[in-house]
C-alpha cells in the first residue's frame, strides 16, 4: 500500500520541452604558424658579367632566296634573322590589329610562310627556320 499511496500522490510528469539547441559557438581556429618566405636567390655577379649566348644561336646561317628578299642575302645568326623579320613586319604594318600575335603575310612573307596568309608569331619562327641553311 505504501507504494500505491506514493504513486497516487504524485501526478505523472510530462517531460519538459528542451530548448532548441543553439549552434555551438565556434572556437577560434588555431592559426597555422606563418610560413617563412623562400630564401631569395642570389643575384648574378654584379661585376658586369653577362650571360654567354648559346653558340648555336650565334652561328651565321645563310638564308634561302625567298627569305633573302626580306632579311638580305648575307649569312646571319638566327637571332638577327628574327630581329630583321620583326623590323620588316613592323615597318610594313603586317601585325594583325586585333590579335597582335598574328602576322598577316604580304607577297614576300607568304613565300617564306609556305603560302599561308596569316601565321602566329610562334609558328613564324618554325617556318623561318626551314629557310636557313
């Protein structure tokens, strides 16, 4: 009976509603240690020593008759041939106005470029090298 009295006296409790969970406050993230800057490379000797040019580029090569119409018939290193072609392109305004990487060939350059009307500056060096001996 003692247990029945206790059960009768106490009303049945409804479980209390728990408040909605708040998102946990984010803890400040641990900062990674700052990376050290990569060590700077030492500059070239300041005594005025320049890089040596590659001998293969400096070897004088004879241009073909088609290329000679643009750069001249004297044997020239590849670097000079490229400079003279660019001088010719700029003098005759053959660089494309919209896409400056393209060269619009005139009659002389079209023979050098294998009949193409327009080539990229990167393709140009490849096509010109076919005309050097």
